[in-house]
């Protein structure tokens, strides 16, 4: 008789190794992992007709308003592409910053998969303003020009700065006056809210945002994001576009359960607040170290130092992190929900050691 034993995967990595490259390096938050186990029993209807996805819809309405529609997806790029497709026709375009994730970190997915022209506007602090939006010509009715339809912003931004509610409201008012839609890439919306001490409603719904790419993965989930539609009259075809873009989960209860674990209570805010605090600790620890220059203040969970490349290479071999702007010898140090004070202190000690080497 053949006997079998339960499959058991052995760990292939050293879970004591830490890094500051990305909040995507962190594992699943234990409370999110528990949620996955909780919803695993029995059968639930597939493709979003389950009770957990319906509960997620209710939770997001509680955060952002009764008119809100929520569509869970797998990842941030998918959320952004589906959002922008739903808000544009084939001849329309999107204004964003020159360092926006949709422009520099999505392998041209909006252009290739969505067929959407992006107008990338240079900014000093990673943020758009009404004046910067107006640097992109409208050329309304000009058949030779991709008609502008969407303004897309990111909060917190790709260089660690944070839009305040007043700044977003000014952009929304300006966009709406021009007949445009305001999209918010919120992969780190929790970090922005924690930094400002405001609710999702204050930061998103009350400011006039029409479309939100709601972050989950960077907050401690596994492959869980959502497109949240705050202005249903400004989008079309969301269910079809999500499926066509390969972002429709069959076992959607497992995506929705993770977002519920984050957003039904305050886990989204607790984890982000901790990550922000660790970035602030890191920034303060290196502020006066000779050989380190901080390019921008750490307003959320990222620090952007200037370093000698040789020092950076040696340090990155011990604690992984990424180059950011190699023309300026600028790097990015990212903290996550599971970064500890000991991690920060060890990293700073290693930095001092590498700077002291001849």
C-alpha cells in the first residue's frame, strides 16, 4: 500500500535578512494572513458574488460614500490601467507627473494595454498643481491632438511627498471646471493618510477624487488592490474592462478578505503609521552624517538620500535598496509595516561603517 504524507514546504530564505528596497519586500501582515485562513472553508460563489466581496463594497461605501463602487483586482498596475481605460475613450489622454508610476514604472502598460496617451509633466516635488495641469495644451476639438480627459495623481508620491486635502481639492475643482476626471493612484494612500492624520473620506471623497486605485499589497496584503469608483457617471464598462484586462479573480473572496482585514478596521492606518515612523527615525538618524545629503523630506515612508555610489554599492550588499536618480547619485530607502527600530539602527550603523572605509 502506498502511503502519502501532507505536503510541507521548507523555508528557502533567511527570514532574518532585512532590506530597505521596497515595502513590497515585506510579507503578509499576520492579521491579513489570518483573514485568508478564516474565509478558506467551504464553497463561495466565484467571480465576486461572494459574501466577502459584498461586505467589502459596504465597507468602502462607509469610508467614501453610498455611491461608491468597488472592484477588487490583483495589482496596482492593473488597478491603474483599468481605471484609466474606464475613464477615457480611445482618442483621449491623461496628464500625470514625469515620475508618476504609470509613466516610469509600469512598462508602458497604460499605453500598450490601455492605448492611452500620457502627458508627463516635470515637477520639483512630485506633485501636480492646477498651473502645471494647464501647461498641457487642451486643443479641444483638434482631431490631431489626443483630447485630455484625466488628471492622475499619486499619494503619497513617488518621491515621498504627500498631497494635502486642500491641494487635491484645488486640483479636483480645476479638473472638473475643464470637464476632466481626477484619478488617484493610491498604492500608498494609507501612508499619506497616516502622515496627515486624516481619514480616507477627508483625503479622497471630500476632495473631489473621481477614481481611486486603492492600495493593499504595500500595506500588508498579497496581490490585493481595488478600483474604487467615486463618480460612477464618469466611467463606463468597469466589469468588462476588469475581465478583459485579466484582473478578474475567480476566487475573489480571498482578494476581498485581505482588503477587509485592512480597511474594515484600522489595520491600514496602523501599519502605515508605523512605516512612516520608521522612515522618520531613519531620516533623523542620518540627517547630520557627513557624506549623506537628503534631497527631499521624508513625509511618508521613504527616504531619498544622496550618497557616494561606491558607498551605496557596499551598503546595498548588506541591506538591499534601489538607485533612484543615478544622475544625482540619489537612492531610495523604503520602510514597511514590519520595519523595526532595530532594523533602522542596524542599517544606520552599517552606513556609518561604509562611510568610514577608505
